C-alpha cells in the first residue's frame, strides 16, 4: 500500500481528472500536472516528479529515476544492470553509481576513484606514487614519508630536511656548516669551533671561531657559545631562548626579539610559512586562515589553493555529503531514496525497526558496541586524542595511536624520542649526575655531555680535573692526590679550587657551581649550565626554552611553533601540533564547518553539508536533510 501522503496525491490527481472529464470523447485544456504541490514527509513525489528542496514542492523531471532493473530512456536494461537517473548502469563498477544509485566515489589528490565490487576505492595516478593510508605520495622526495610511509626526516635547527631518492638528508641555512647530521655555527659552537669536531677544552669558550678563555667584549657567554643576543636565533634576548624554526622559512632575531621570514612564494600565516596559492595546506587553502570544511565520514584536502573532499571507508558522496547508504535514512540504499520521518534505514532499506543487534539513534541504525559516534548508547561520542583516533569496542571507548606514538593511559605519546617515556610509557631516561643531559633515540636511553666533557661510566666528566678519571676514563688518582690539568699531582694550580680531589673552576663547573658540591640540575630535556658561578640551563636542539622548561615546538600542544602558542581544541574535537603548526580534527559524526565541529545530521544551518541552510518551510534537519514535519 502507498504511504498516506502518496495516496493523497493520487486522490488529488484522480479528482482533477474526474472534475474536468475523462474518456476519449472529452477534451480539455486544463493541465493534469502535479507540479507545485507539496512534497510528502519523506520529500518524495509521484513518478516523473522530484522534490525541490528550496520550495518543498514537486517539480517535473525529464526522466524518472529508480533503484532497480526496469525501463531506461533508451529501452529495457540487460540482466545485471540497474536504472539510475534514466540510464542503465552496472552498480559493481560504476564510479558515479557504486553499489547504489547516485553513490559517487571520490579520491584524494594524485589518485583516481574506482568502483570495485560495488565498493568505492582509489588507485594512485602512477606507479611512482605510493599509497599511504588515504593518500598517494611520492616517497622519493616527501620529507614526511621518505622511502616509505611514515618515515619522517628529522628537522633540526638551522637546517632544512630533504628527501632525495627516498633517503633523508639536510640542507644547512646560510652561515652554518654541516657537521655530520647537524648544521652548526663554527664561529660560536665550542664542539665545532672553527671547523667540524674542533672541540674546545673544558672551561673555554668559542669566540669568533677560536677557543678562548672568555668571549669577545661585544659577545655573551651562553654555555660556552659566544653569541650576540641581539641577533642570535639560538639565544635571542637571553641565553637558551631559541627562535622557532618554521618550515619553508627561517627564524630571525632582531634586537633580541624572535621573528621569522618566509621563503619566496610562501606567505606568513601566523605561526607558519604557507604556499597558499599552490600548496596543500587545508588550514590555509588559497589564503591565510581559509580552512577547508571537512565532512563527517571524510576528510578535506587542498590542491593548488582549491578545497576538495574525499570520503573514507564505506562512505560515498551523495549530494555533497559523505554518507553510508546502508544506514542513512536520507540516502537509504541509494542517493535518491529518503525514508519517511518515522522510518529507519537498515541494510539499505527503509523499515519501521532496526535489525537485530542495532539501535535506532536519530533514525540511523547503529551497533552501539562498535560505533564511535554512539558508543554504548546513542550520542555517546568517543573523543579523538591528540596524535591518534578513537575506537569503540564492546560499547566502551578507547584509542589507537598514530605511528611512532604509544597509548599511555589514554594519551598518545611519542615514545621513540621522549626522554620521559622512552621506548614505553614508564621508562624515564636518567640524566648524568652533572655536566650533561638525558637523550632518547629510537626508544633507547642515552646521555649527551656538555662541551669539553667526556662520557665515563654513564657520567659526564672533565678529564682535566676528575679525580676518578684523570686524563682518561678509569684513571683514578691516589689518596691525597688531586687531578690538575689531566695529571695526578699534590696541589691545584692557579685559580682552581680543590673539590674532593678535583681541581676545578667553580665559575663554570656544573658539578661545583659557585662552591664545591653545588651541582646544577636542569629540567627534563635540558642541559646544565654554570655561568659566573650561577646555575642555569640550556635546551639542546630540537628543544626550545620556554620559561623554566625545555619543550619541542614541533609537537608541543601548549607551545606549538613557539613559546605560549597553544593549540586549542574546539568543542566536539581535538587539537594536534605537527611541524610547529596547530590543526584540529572533529569527533566521529561531526563535520568541520568554518573551524567548528558541528553535527550536520541535525544542524539547520549546516544540514547534510557545511553551509546548506534549511529554509523557513523546512522546519527540521533530520539525518542530514531538510524536512517538513
């Protein structure tokens, strides 16, 4: 039996015919058109007509559309074909009708959409491209995926990472020399003073490319580095205050204040340098601050300054939205079929009730045991973590972390190089007792000694003064002797102080700073510093000093791209910091519209997709479609 609104339309049509005459003997100029009559509750009309969403009235279409085998405009379809939009198509391989009429397949940049077995997929445009998740990338020159997916070339100060034929490398900024994998200023670096691996003796500094007892009069001593704090990007305004190094630009220090300059062709967009016209930054696509809207069930991309959308997983493009035609009552079994307001969509068919094991959540049949937007109960959304994605199992929310990150009590931490979580969640790398800092590389703890110090027995020592390692590791002086200048002797010489058998300069010794036994303790990821008998600390690259801590501006959510630049998550979303740039992602079931996470299934200002507003006649937004109650 036809639904009640359809019966009313049929009755009206019959009444019109009866009033104005039927039969071959009667003629009339009165039209029997149903145009401009109101659509039914499901926004449907009789055959030959479709519902105009703006006016909610029936308008005539050129050809009828269906969802099964039958008559097309050119005749009868063959076996295995289906009528979609008046044409015979094969749902198994039609990219614009994949599995369902109107279900359009999408693809990311550098890829082509395909329909295989009624499911949307994509293939990369050439064999030189590699599929990494939902993207096609050239791993021969991609610094984020160099040689293979997820292999990121390290970014260090004063250098640019590069990927050449799948191998990572660095390109040093002007004025810096490459020493191994580092780019250094040989004019001020005491580990490479005047040239690579030219190390200044403990207690000496590097001033104008030469080891010296003190810095030139116009330079400041910052942990053995003689720098101009008015212009030094590593010690801008004060020792240890490093200016953030942006991708596609370089840091600047002018009169002790940090800034940046962008490369030619790149615009300064707040905290980053972006190619807004020809780049792929979805947060600044075509102009700084112009973020691409991202639908639920898909993601946004930017190509040559223009925004686009690709749908994920089992979602397909219907009328500008990414939908699951198996469960969406506005696009049930086809992009062209909407269920009645009191119906649900189950297995691609409109019905009164959901199938076994499913729950009706706002007209959508879902499995609350596994649905991240309705986990355990309707509208219980699993929030995505920074550097990961949410999961739902057995009706309980969980998380899965991105590559190189580990789930540590609900947070995704980078255990490959985090000294506080090295290799696993609970391993804290211990720093040496003095004179160095802890390191974590590929999940393994280590130490890095200050300039002029040597690692002996997991500690950093000065071979010129250590009573336990005098001149070389393990060479201990006898009782009553001291270590003076790398040799065991009876007394200390010059202005050196005897601290437990070590002849040391307490003005610069981090183990005996200002007085014997006064050791300098840095914060995590920091290195101790003793200057004029006062303790301080520096932050080795890639860390930057922010107040009393050393942070990584490439990944720190509270200091992303520089000190005190926080990444604030929107309601129903989460924030991440990658490459010194903040980005946000929405929780499952929410779309990114103009920087906010909204539910396009119910939002009248963004119904079905961002920016689509329901007019005054359309009272509700139900399952992503404007409806009349």
